[in-house]
C-alpha cells in the first residue's frame, strides 16, 4: 500500500509539473500577445500622429494663398502679383511642403463648349481643336467631348452619341451635361491614357492623374486671362496670330495688360480682329488652384484645392485630399 501511495503521489507531482509548465507557457503566450498588441497600438498611434501632422501641413499653403488673394486690390490679375510668387517649399514642424499656385483662367474651360454665348461656345471648340492639332491629337476628340457635354442626343459630324456608348462591353449613358470633374474625361470616347498624357495630365502610377491640368479647366469665367495664360494656350486661341501672341508675351513681361482694349496695340491687331478675339479673352481672374504635397514621417499627403475670389471674399469650391 505504501508503495502504491508513493506511485500515486509521483503521478500527481508529474501532473502538477505538467500543469505548471502548461500554465507558464500560456502566461508566456498571453504576455507575448499583450506585448504585440501594445506594439501594434504604438505603431497605430505613430501612424495616426504622422497622418494628422501631414494633413495639417499640406493645408498650410491654401491658407497662405487665401490671404494673398484677399490682399489683392487691382482690377486685373497678373503673374507679378503676390499670389503668383508663393510657389515653393515650406517647412512646418520639420515637414517639407512643396506647393504651386495656378490661375484657372490661364486655361481653356471645357464647359464653355456648352456656353450660353454662341460665339464663346464656337470659339472654345475652335481653340480646343487648334490645341489638339498642335499636340498631334485628332481634333475629332473635341466633337466627342461636345457630344458628351451638350444637352441633346444628336451626334455631330465626327461626333459620338448614344449608339457608341451603348455598344460598349459595359454600356453607360451619355451625360449630356457639363463636366463636374476632369476625371469624367476617362468616360468620353477616345480619351485614352495616351491622349490624357498628351494633354498635360501628370502621370501618377499606371494612369494619368485627372485632378488638375496645366491647359484645361472647369473653373473660370469662360475667358482666358491674357496676363497669365501660357504661350501654348494663347497660340491655340482662334484668330489670334502668332506675331500678336509673341508681342503680347513680351509686353506683359514688362508690364501687365490692365485693360482688354490694350490688346489693340499688339502687332498685327486690327479693330476687326480685336472684335473677333475679344469674347474669348479677359484680364481678370476669379478661380485659383493650389497643389501641395508633403511627406510627414511614413505618411505622404497631396492636396488639390480650387479657390474662388469674389472681391475680398475667398471660398473653396473644390477640395481633394490624396
């Protein structure tokens, strides 16, 4: 009996030892899980902090531009004004922020293809076709875009309406309305990534980024500001001869064009020619865009914003954080 009792006691001690080992292992696993969770939470907190810092930093240039636009009192808009000299890099809390400011009236407004003013509508179509031709793109793409934007369901000569879009593997309707975003261009017949790159949309990854463009806009008063437009946009304007464009660029570099009538002084500009080109042109701008980009810790942020100026009031009409 004594021998049997000793065996039972040995078995109990062995079981207790196994239980102790198991318990120790379990506690070790729990401790490791807690430590891992704490580490994950630390990483999450760091990521949240970096994201928040980057978000605040990337918005700072917008505040600077708003302030500069509110200060501007002149009745014309030019590249010599404060808002246009803000491009550059800021450092906020150790975070570098690169940004650029653009005048949206320096670009051709695609929605002017549906302008209530017939002369402006046709002038915009001619300007776009001239631009496309200069970029070695098929001018028929402009007709496809007009058919997408105009309110009717009739295809223009060389245009494209319902039948084409309904014949696609995944059919969708024609909008028959103005564009709300430049990203809609991807839906329009013929506007392939290659075409969009040729139009100046920057490459970001596998496809062009359709946030903002250097040549095209949806935000302007349908006229092109002769003080801020690039040479390629000015050369695309119908009926404006190249010698007049070169003279215009030289004059505005010396002194901004304060009144549209000053264009009558340009080389080769007659009264008849001025009357033809004037409906497409202006000297004042109301819409401005800001592109800013930063890297805060492990978080990279990019912001696209469009601002509208009405006298001393500046409002945000487009905001896209990437």
